C-alpha cells in the first residue's frame, strides 16, 4: 500500500472519524428499518419515506453547506456538524411515532449535509495531486470495511437490544467523531484571488468563471453531473425495494439484508485496494464506465432471483451479484470524487461539492418518488430490475459517446489555439 498515504496524519484522522461515525449511522439505519419494516407491516411507501426524510432536507441544505465551506474553516464546520447530529439523533431514542421518526431523520440530514462536500474539498489540500485517487480510494475502502461489518454488527445488536436502545450507540459515535476531527490542523477556505492550482485533467479548457459557468462551460463536468444523476436515479430503487424484496421474495430477515449490504461493502474494499495498489492513476473515466457495468449485475441477479423457486439458490445468486456490484461501486464512487476534485478550481470546490451533493440527492429523490409508483402497481420486482439493468447500459452508452465527442472537441480547440 502507498506509504505516503498511510503516513498522512490528516487523511488518516478524517478516515478514522468517518469510520466511527458510519458505524453509528448503520446501527441507526438498521434500527429504523427494524422498527418500520421488519417488526411492523412496512410498505414500499413507508420504506421510501425513510429515505425521503433524510434526502429532502439535504437537497436544500447542500448549496448552503457548499457556501459555508468556501468561506469558513472546514475543520470546525465538520466538528460542529458531528456534534449537532449527535444531539438531534437523541430524539430517536424517545419516540415510537412514525411521523416523529421521519422528523428527526430530516433534522439529522440537515446537520450531516456538510460532511460529504467538506471531505471532497479538504482532500486536495492535504494530499498531492498524484495521490488524489489513492486518498479517495483509502477513504472509500474504510467505508467499505464498515459496510461489511456494521450492518452485520447492527443485526446482532438488534437481536439482544431493542432499536431505541441501540440508537444510543450512534449518539456516542457522533461525539467520538467530533473529538477526532478536533485533532486536525486548521483547514481554511480558499479565496478567489488566489492563483488556482492547475490540477485539472482538462486544464487547457478550464473556465475561470463562477460556479454556474464552471459547470456549463466544462463538458467533462457536465457529463459527470448528468451521469451521476441518472445512475443514482436508477440505483436508489434497489435501496427502497431491497428490504421488502428480502422479506417477500427471499423470505429472509434483517440478518440476510445485512449480509447483502456487507457483500457490497466487501466488493468495494477489493476495488479500492486495487486502486491504491495500482501503478499510476489510470483513466478515471474508464473506471467510471467499468463501475457502472459491474453495478448492473445487481439488478440482473435480483431479477433472476424472482424466477428461481429454490430460495437458497436465489440467495446465493444475489449474494454473488452484490459482491460484483460492490466492486463496481468502489470504482465508481472513488473516481467520480477524483474527477470532481481534478476538474474544479480550488476556490469553488466547496460550492461545487455542495452542487454535486445536490445533484446526487436530486437523483435519489426522483428515484424514491418514481419507484413506489411502479412497484407493485405497474410491474413486479422481476420486471423492474430487468428495466433497471437495461437503463444502466443506456447510461454507459451515453457516457462513452459524450466523453468521446468532448475529448475530440477539446483536442481540436487545443490544436487550433
């Protein structure tokens, strides 16, 4: 593994903090699903509402988060975000009413909305350009390890502890994470008058306008935002339907649901390890395309699972699909973040990170609204997952064609200039 990455104290601090916080978040997520779906009569609409409660506030909070990150010290913004989230999460311990659970999740989403764009904005300041992919891969690898262990751990905790008591562990994790982040050095925002570091893979055509101009004038950023929205619009349906699919099609409980999530995490860990060990940075766009193709294996396996009468065989097939899809997920997540960092001027990275989060959340919201309208009213699980796999292939074709055209146009402009 790259020694310069492992020797970067600030990077490891961020990774450790995120790991602690993510363990707590998984416990709370599994606890909420246990209360609403597995121990109740949860429907597709109620499963969607859990995600909506966390996404709608994030949609509106993301632009403000980006604005703050480009103006104030990012270290203390992250510390404040974790502390506030812990206080808000306490509310879940004392409520059993579904509407109040949604309200607490919504408030928590506002406080957490700073964390993802903050990390994206901070990484280019604490690692050299040539280590961006490896640094992002290391953080994604840690998240993947947590994704393997935390859902299984949460499932075990929920066997011996009721959901409301288990959420106390999440509150504690936020406090620990905030303390760890307080050990970081100062991470001040960049200013527009500074000469931006030329680190874009499309530096020859990088615009020097504001946020909107950067997105509109840079064809690679446009492609990144469009592809992200479309991919998330499709894949969020799996998050909505997988708990119900596990219960209704596989006749399984939250323990198998946790195993499925854990396998996605294991595949992600393998992919990020490969990126860390890879010699050279490679082409991030190629990894994005490969990641999309491998993620399409998940809906294919779920579609096949609906037609297999042997439940054990269906479970094994879906477990394999989750593992392969997890590998694609690792490639996709790491390289999308790397592309965002490479294509964005330093003084706009906070706001563009907020805009990127806004785009991702908009895709999730669109998928959350559409999925309950389609399943089971207009199509069954199998047909839905077949359609999803075909839609992913269309996104791949769109990305390949658009990327080729944009590169040819850029080469022509460079040759003419």
